[in-house]
């Protein structure tokens, strides 16, 4: 079949890139079926091996299995996230349960687990990556239900298949709601305050919808935040904000309430089958933070300081509302607008001043420059290489000696076929098990697409996002591990955000800004006076920003520490808000029905991870500032070692080796002005 289906043959594009131009959607289903069949044969060969179980014939043989399936699945899932269509969505719905059943057929195989356990019993004879892989493989099977028997095993498989279907449907519902919400403005005077480029884009969107002479706005965050920040018209701000908050909570076909409640119930049941008190206890068994109680304590501690700061910020904004002669109470759709007024009054700074210095091409170069200075690597554009979408771009990554390290793909603009948010993913993981295999890593963002012929200009939050995702990419590119399942970002969830969040700090350093923050028209370096204002504003509005994040993280933990009956969505959200004293003008960053991180992604009971990683990144970057050199060679070398190590050691050991001690929370509180 490889002669007619390129997914079944060798990928002979440069550096092993997928043959994107030759692939059609019809190729995926047979390739996924063939991949599952091939892996089952490989697993059968392991089980039927007459030799005594060993590292090579069991653990490493299992590591080698499923190559075709893994390659096809990574490719399909990446394309479904960046450029979906109805055919791909149908394939997702069909193969989600099939792939879950396939995984369970392996994870619940008694004979296979017997061989794995035999090697695990002798793990003291192993060292290095071999021991880590053996221990993690054993743990994976235990957590996957390998020790269950009879009806419990069968029920676990049923749960996993249903969860797979529910998560796919949740994501597809949310994408449909994102694309389906349109707020139309009919009077030009009611657009006052909005940037000209945003008004033009809205006019073109309305034209495309057959509403010439009007202005149409979606509720994705690239539109939402600037609209809330600049639009003078309070009614339109409210409409867009509530449209965003109520995604997939409208009582329509794409409503996610029943879906997520069913997921919570199934996760409870699965945790109980596996011997855990709650789903959160199950998820946090192997994290840096030891259990949901510790995660909850961390969030509660930071929340106390955050709530005090948020209330003061709300009072200041309410005072400004009254000073303008208005008598309404500050609401969620007012916060961005009045916070921007306060920011401009106190810091004389707005995004329109900054954007000309942050063209997308220059910011990408700023991220590359940071990587060159820290790690001695470089990025060479690849010309004439076919990718999956015309907006994606690609570079070869080389080390200081010019040797190939990997391939980096960037896909930066928002589009209807792309899911929301920003993320790093891979088309191929690094390994050395069967020769040197270097990674193919991708960053995906949702930045506003510029008008034809105009440069793409970013606000500073977009700059942070680009550096953040590039930090993940470096974790995937610099890794150098023997086994793919230990390489790159295959680490504990509450450690994986450290490399991404720590890199954000370099984006605002004067030495780095001088390299990349140049005016798009004149080439002038961003003035020091502007830089100092950007740095000063870093603590501004942190009560709100940290508060809406923490509210969502606490909501996540509330869903996943439930025992017994699952409440209605509105009931649980209200209970969490009441318990923590959430100010009325601050909403959850993601309401439950649109919380893809936890109901369509891998962050269930783990959204707190961004906060814990903020402790690490604040403390970690402080190590550089303490030396007086943000590119200190010794520290950069130790950070490089941490990134290169992937999941081959415990995260706390990797962090201690880098920092020389355990992390401390002081830098986080200082950076956010919460101390």
C-alpha cells in the first residue's frame, strides 16, 4: 500500500518531514488501521518470545513498537489542530474510541504486563535511562489498569473509549462555537476607540458574511482582548465578553455541559477502579507537587495575596468610572477598558506605541537570538519545502558546529480551521535507540493576521506568547535522550511549563530588546524610555491577571476532587467563586464549558501547573540576574543540561542541579507585585 498511501512509506522529504503535498485525508484511516495492526503484531512477538524477559526483548521492544501508528497519529492530530475540516473531524470521532481501545488492548494485556513486571523486579541491575524507562513503563501499565481483573478491566476499557469520544466532541463543539459567534456593529460611531486595522478587518469579515457596510467581530481572544481594551461602547463590550464566556453553554447542539459532567463522572469512576481517592489524586501521583492537597495549598496561598491586590485594583477602576460621571458598577467587560485608561495615565504607555517595534519577523529573530546566546544554536530558513499550510514556515536548527539538531516549524496566524490558543507539538520525537533521530518540532499560535501588504505587528502579550512557546520548542529541540518516550517535553506536567515560562523573561531584557525590537518603518531600536515603561508596567493589573488564572485553576481542581454526585455546571462554578471570594468583575479565565485544557487536553487537575512553573521560572531567572549576566555561560550550560535531559531524571533533581537548591516562591511574588 505504500505505493498509493504515502503515510505507509518512508518519508523522504528533507530531514524526514512528512510528504505534506502528497497526503490527502483519505490516507489517514487506512494508515491508522495499519499502524494499530502492526503494533499488535509487534506486541504479540514480545509476548511469544521464548527467552526470559529482559530490557532488550521486552522494555526496549515495546518502546520500538507502534512506530507507524505514532508517526501517523502525531501527523493527523497536528493537522486536526492547525487546519481541520469536516473530514478530519469525522476521522477524529471514528478513531478516538478505536485508538483508546487499541491502547487498552496493550495496557491491559496480562501476558505483556507479566514480562514487564519481571524486568521491573530486576530494575536494581539497571541504571541510567534504562532503569528510568523500565520504572516508567511499569508505572504506566499499573496506572493503565494492568493489575485489574475481570469486570473491572472491562469497565476501565469502556470508560477510556467513552472519554476519548467525549473529549473529541468537546473540542469540536468549542471550535464550532468559536467560529459561529459573530457580533455585528451597524453604526460606525460605535466603533470609537478601536484601532483602524481592527475596524478594517471587521468590515471585511462582515462583507464576507453578506453584511456589507457593517462590522463583524468574533470572540476569539485575538479579537476579544483588544476590543475590550479599546472600544468605548460599553454595550458592545458586554455583548462580546458574554459571548466569549458563554461559549458551548447556550443550550444548543454544541452545548458542553452534559459532556463535561459525564467526563467528570467517568474520571471519578476510573480513579476509584484504580484505587485513588479522586481523579486529582490519580493525576498528581507523579508530579512535582505531591498530591492535590499540596497543589490546593499553593493556590490558596497565592490567592490570598492576589485577592487583596485585585480588590484594590477594582476600587481604583470604580473610582475612575465615577470620576467620569458614570454610576454603574464595574463589570467584567469594563475591566480591560478602564485598566487601559489607568495604565496610560500612570505609565503613558499603550499597545499602539509598542506594536511598531514588535513585528512578527523581528520577534521571531529575537527568540532565535536568545537561543543563540544561551545555547550556541542557530536557525536556517528552509526554502522550497512543502508544508501543510501556506502560512507555516520552517527552519533547520544546527548546533555551534553546524551539525543538524532538528527542524522547527512556526504557524503563527489565527484562522477558522485552527483551534484556539497556542501550543508546541512534534511531528517526530528525538531518540538514539536505533540510530540518531532528531526531532521535528512545531509552534502554533493565533496572532491576528495582517492586512495584505502590511507587516504583522504584535502586542506585548503576543510577544510573551511567542517566547513562551519557543521555550517549549527548545525543550523539544535540544533534548538528547536514548529513548523517545523520555525525550523532550515528556516530563511531569507541572515541570513542563518551566522551560517555556523562564524564556519569557528574556523577551523584556534591554540587551535582547536592542537586538529585535526595531521600528517596522525606520529600523530604530525601541527607546530606553519606552523599555523602562514596559518594565514598570509588568506588575500592573496583576491582581486581575493572576486572579482570573487562579480562579480557573481552582475551578479545575474543584471538578477533579469531587466525590459522589456531579453538580450542575453553574452550581459548581458559583460554589468555587463563593468559597474564594472571587470579585464579581473577575470571571474564570475559562469557564467550564470552554475549558479545553482540562476537558479536551492533558491538563485535568493540572491547570495549577502554570502557577507552580511560575515559581520555578521566577526563581530560575533570578539565578541569571544574580550573576549580573543574563547569558551567564555556566548557568546557561546548566539550563542546557536540564533541557537536554528530558524526562531521564526526576524534575526536582534536574531543577536542583540547575539552580543549586530547591525553588523558592519569593521571586514569583516579587515579579507580580504580590508580596
